[in-house]
C-alpha cells in the first residue's frame, strides 16, 4: 500500500518536473492567436474599433473583450476571415464603429497648410512629411487612409480622396451574365 | 527527322487562316495622329523625355528606360508632339493611360541610326541595345526581351512561329516575307545566349512559311533546324511548344531558362535583327486585320495607329457588332475603337453575330470532365471553376490556378457553355489584389511599430535629460549653500532655495516690461507723448469737418 503510494508520488514528481522544464524550455514568446488576428486586421491603425491600434484590438479579441465586427476598414471580408479563424458566427459590421468606405488617401491642400505639425503627430505610420512652419505633404503610397490626421488640422486642409482605379489596381470583375430583353 | 512529343489536351478549332493570307502584306498609311502609350510591356513604364510642342524624328527615343523592367519607347514617325496626356488604351478595363500624341509631318525623316556588328559587340552592349530599341516579346505578353536574352546556361533556343490561334496570320506572313530577318535575329540571340541548338517551330498548317524559313535557314546556317509541329491549339504556348520540340515539361513555379531552354517569338527575332544590324528601334509591326471585313489582310502598322483608322482600310461589313483585339480564344472585345495599336497587338478581328454568335446562357456544370481532357496545363478546370465561383481563393491556389495560361480550351469544349476563363481571370486578379493588400498591411504594421518604438525612445531620452538637469541644479545649489553655510542644507532648505532662485528669475524677466509703464517714463518721453496726442486730436477734428 505504502509502496504503491510512493511509486505514484514519485511518478507524479518526475512528470511534474519534466513538464515544468518543458514549459520553460519551449516557451512560446507572445500569443500566436493575437499574431494571427493581427495578421487579418488591415493595419490602418485608425482606432475606429475603440482600441488604440490594430494590435490592441487583436489582443482584445483574443481575450474575448471585443467582438469581431468592430473594424470598418477590414470590412465584411475581414469579419468573415476572423469568424473562420476563431470558429465564431459571422455578424455584420456593427454600426457604432463606422461604415465601410472605399479605400482613400489623405491629401493636404498645400496652399492652405500653415505648417502646424499637428497632423504629423497624429499619423500612426509616419506618412506625412513636413516641419514647423513648413508645408506638409502626404506620402500617398504609405498612407493607410485612417483619417486620424483630418480632425487635428486647425485649417481643415486635409481631405480624404478615394483611390481611383488604375491599370495596376484594376481587377477582372466577377463574371455575371447580362440579362437582356429577348427581341 | 527530329522526334516530336505531344502535350496533353488542346483543341482543333477552325483555323480561318486563309482569309487574310491571300493578299500580300501592305503598309498602312500614316494616320492623322499617332497615340503612343507609355506603358506597353509587362513591368514598369519608361520615363518620358519629350514635351508638347517638341519636334521628333522617326525612331527618336521619346521615353527612356528606367529601373524595373522598362524598355525604351520611340517616335513611330517624324513630326511634332501634340500632347502628353491620358487616353483610352487597348486594355480590357477600358481605362486610360498616359500617351504621347504625335502629329506626323509626312516627311518620315529618320533619326541617325547606329548599326552594330553583332560579332564584335559585347553581350552587355547587345542587351543594352535590345533595351534601348524598345524590344518586347511580340507574341502577346510583351515581356522585355533584354531580360530574356540575359539567361545563362541556355542549351536550346526556340523561335516560336507556331501561331496556333485561329484567324491570326501576322507571324505566318512575316515568315513568308522576312525569313532572313528572323533567321538573322535568331542567330544573334543564339550567340548572345550561348545556346548550342536553335530550333524554329512552325505549325504544319503553314507550308509556305515552313518552305520560306527552310530556304532562309539553309542560306544562313545549315545547323539551324526548322521543325513542323502538328497543328493543335495551343501548340504556340511557350510551355507547350517546348514540350513538343524537346519533350521537357516545365514544372510549376519554374521558368524554361531553369532547364536550359529559352523561347522567342518570330516577330521578336526579326525585330532583334533590325535593332542590331540596322539600328532601327521597334516602331511598327505586322497586324492581321480579318473577320467580318471585305478585304482581310496583313498590314505593317506604325505603333500608335488608332484602331478605327486601321479597320477602315479593310472595309468592315455592315453587320459588324464589335471588334476583338488578339485572337478569338485569348483576345478581348475592344471597349473603345479610338485605342491605338501597341507592340503586343497581333490581330484585330471584326466580329459579327454570324461569325461569333453571342454566348448562349450558361448551364450548370455537370462535371463531365471534358475541360480536364482539353486543358493543356493539365489542371482540373471544373474544380477551379467551382472554387472561383464560390470565391474560395485559397483552394484555387491549391489547385494551381496560376498554372492556367487562359488559353480558353476548357470554355471551348464545355457542353454547358460556361465562360470558365472569366472565372479564372477574376480569381487570379482577386488573389493578386489580396496579396498586394497584405504586403501593404505588413508594411504599415512595420511603420507603426517603428513609430511606437521611436516615441518610447524619445520619451526615455527626455526623461533622462530632465533627470540629468535636475541633478545638476541640485549639485549647484548644494555647492552654493556649502559656500554660504558650513552646515549641509536640509531637504526643505534645498526646495526653498530652488523657489527663491525661480522667483528671482521671474522678477528679472518682468523688469524690462515695466519700462513701458507710463509712470516710470522720463519727463522728455512724457512730453513726446503729449505732442503726439495733440497732433492726433487735430487730425481727427479736421477729418470730421471735411465730412
């Protein structure tokens, strides 16, 4: 009886030690789920979800604090991918966080800009160049269209301009058959 | 006799090649305006070097190659540049692209040409010439030729004269009339690549072209082999022709050059010859004008000629309802007839309801597998169709959608008349767009994280600076108090001393401001003020009187 208990206890101690060692040795840095969610999010860093950036929102989704339908730039596609990843039900974009808009870039009216640097400080991806009392301008390819620079501008010289379709961005449309009137 | 191999699938549509080969090649007259699109090839656009109003000579470079896979662009004739602006160009989207609008003066004055002796020129120089002469693949994909001519360890060079697509005969007529140019260019490419073998593959439905090429080949180099390949669409596809001639199968994700094979179109070979031994850039090409027209024929057309002026030469029939650019299998209906002919334009077909009946409604896929039997890329088109239709793009990639050459064999044999290629094109461009978005998002994340790190670093730097400054002040005060009193100052004394110092500083700053105070003015200054005020009062009084 005692022997049996001792054997079991010894076994438990050994296995516990092995598991403890493995937990330290093969520790995974960071949360892989957060990484995956962050990979799906559009990285506009716009904060429309109510979190200060895409990564905090990913963290909140992973913790179960936030719903998956709070990201307007990601759109329905993004929600669908998140739903697939997390095994949850798809739900339409929640209206309180905004609506899905066409992809845009910020454009500064350089005649009006007073060089206050407020938009420079607001831009999460450093896509605006300029200095105090110098004209500012947006590096269009780096702009994520987050609109965070629009509100701080004291002279309202920043406009969001939807990106026009170009040769590079043109896509073949989903095939649809035109319905024509017979004769 | 060379042993030939077969490729899987393929179809045998009516060739319709005889219509446009009855009449000899004619030179199309110059139009009133030439529209030369800046971007004519896969890869980047060249940089424009002329501006509106500039005079240009025939063959003058109007856009220089820059980074990326760009090649030069030349004025197709002499005249003046009217404008550099966005115009509709030949693209299924119907979108506009930047074009140079050139008004010909009719004089056709050439720029000074610099022919090269291929035997005495270094490979780098030859490749630079190909780039500066604006050479791109003339079979339709318009890939810059200088890149393909830079391959190493090439064993076999194949010149593609198969021209498998129905209706198109421009390569056929080129081989019949300019065999020497093609053979000359092919030999230059062979020397450039260091290839051992040189094969010219021509479909056996073009006996005149085969005979002409054989004659030209024996005159130039007996080691050159002209091979007749069985007629079956798409035998002119690069991978298919390589398979037929060498038995090699190019696997997924590899290029022919990885297997020591390189393939050029006959038109490209002829252009290489002209560019090197005559110094002439690529400014015109043969275009087949056929279909529902009274006079189907091949024309030598200047790049930039508007399609509507070209069509008028062949007198289209009254019931023509649309025009196709390229062949009936892989071409597209032109959204606008003002678009110009570009380096990749091989054929324009006038379509009528009798020649090309409108597509019948799609029926459901019955999974008969006819498409898989016909697919030359050995894919499973019915599976791809299913995934593309349900927008399951990941699965499309798993089933090797990007191996699809969009030849249209599957849609041709489909008993349900499903426009399969449209679905594949949709899926391909969606996948490409998705990958581009993903790259952009990764880039944005990187920049965002860098910004956060930078802000954190700035905060720490600032805190460190403040701490250092505070320590310095403290030390200074300690020294000062140590000088006044021998006893070390306590903590509260320290603070008091700091406050004292700050107050003194504030007083110092406000003192000069008091100078403006009226009560501290000197008598002289006060007198000046009184005089000025009197003057002001007098001025206002006279102004009031005047009114």
